[in-house]
C-alpha cells in the first residue's frame, strides 16, 4: 500500500479483500489468507492493531470492575505495599488503636494481605505493559502512515483521524495534533530519517500543525527507541492544541503551543558539503560546546524562505532525555529576539562517543520556553 488514506481504512475495517494480480487475499481481525495458501507475511498490521486495542480495553474493563480508574500517574509509580498501608494506618496517628482500623484490615491475616498485594502488583504490571504496548503501537502507526503519500498534503491529520479517535478510548490524555498528552515527552522523539529532494522540502506553505508535531513536516518520520520516563529531563507545564473545528479534535488544527521547563544549551548549525565542494542540502551538523555531531533536521534548512537557517546560525538545544550513554535534545530556533518563543527545527541524539571520550562543557541554565506553531494560523 502506498496511499495514506487507505492505511487507516485497512486497520479499521473488520475485513478487507485484496484484489491482487493473480489471486485474492483475505484479511480479518484474526488472520490473513490467500488462495494459494502460501501467504506468510512477516507482520500482520490489522491483527496486531486489533490485538493491542483489545488487550488494553480488557485491562481497562477489569479496572472498572474493580471500581478503580486508570490514571497516568498509576502507570509510572509502584503500588504502595499493603503491609505498609496496614502499619501506616495503625501507627501513623498518635493513639491509633486496632479497633480504628478498616474492617478489611482487621479480618485479614498477613498472608492474605501479601496475597492481595501480589495480585495488585500483577494487575498494575499488566496495566503498565498494555499501555506501553499501546504507546509503542501508536509510534508504529505514525511511522508507517507518515511514509505513505497523500494527494492533498493538508489531509495529513485528517487521514489518520479515525485511528486517533479509536485510540482515544484507551488513553488517559488528550489528542494533540498527532501526539498524546499522556505520553507527550516520548511522542516528541520523532525524527525525519531521510530528507529527499523531489519531495516538499520546506515547511508547508499553509499552517497544518505546531512545529513540535510530526504533522508539521512533509517527510516520513520514525522514533528514537523508548526511553525510561525516569530519565526525562523536562517538565511540560502546558500543552495546547486548538482544533479548527471545535466539534472535531482529531482534524485540522488552527494553532497550538507547548510550555516546557528544561535545560537549554546554545549551539551552532553547520552546513555539510560533498567531496566536490557542493552544498549537501540534506545533512547538517551541530556544534555544542567543543563537540560536533550530525542531527536530524525536520526540513531542508538551507533553502531560501521563512524557515531558512543560515550556516553558522545560533540555535538552542533543549535537553529532553538524559541517559548514561546519550542525551536527546530538541533543536530550536528563537522566533524573535528577547522572547521565550521558539520553534522546533530538528532533534539530535548526542552519543557519549561524539565527544571522543572527553567531556564537553556547555553554558546551561534552567529556563522556561514556549514552543509555538510554525507559520500563521489559518
């Protein structure tokens, strides 16, 4: 399949019949078959998508039957020990007596408490596993879909709206122009792997989405591998995405912005050149401190126009994830001098080997930045 609109129709339809050159191919929610019975696909998108949705829905249903509700905080915190809760209830207040304890604690033995604790831990782990699967599945959807073609590029959000609407039932946060509030830091880790001449290399002429959304670029995207949330180096205090039509939060967007608190570093954009001395419009490097590394630009930065970033321009790198072996930065440019408004122009995974074993020093300070939309809202 090469067309973007067909992608969500294939995943959402209960059954699909493919009319191939020599035979018919059948797809349903459980299996795929062909007439010659030799079709053995490496992946089955419809089956995998349906299984992921059913898994998380089943987990959410069991939570509702328990009288509890899934929260984003629950996904990232370990449950408090039942034994600890028991003793906290017994001794946390001066003069607390056994008769003051809840009736369930009075009638339970220590073995029963531990069994209930194990059950709760297993249930929580299943919830966390299901939600992690769903988040990863959304990244797979975006990767596959963004590499397909659309006759009308402004349909980039519309042609995936059905899948977003289906996923909303399984999420604890709002939908934000192709990203999700309950996994926003992870969703910012998209990158354009390959800029290609012949495709629209600039930002869209007409506003489509905020610059922090993959929908703001014309190229296919992928994601850095999942990072542990404990390594997140920023705090998002506000995330706003205004639908163009209030009745449809999954369609066109009129404007949006993020307010992020984190650690910035000044950097310099460096153009690259072919061996014959000609400019390479597809590849760029960043200089941070005394280190240099290639980075993933969201579009061709050297092309003339509103989005052009001249060679040697000063930009900012906002630390998103910080691990022992690498640090991921969003690459931002300041929209106006002496303001806290920036737009995203790329992303870089700064490996420890980029500095050839020597630590590099950067002048950093904590600041708050607002990442705004690209272009003028329509």
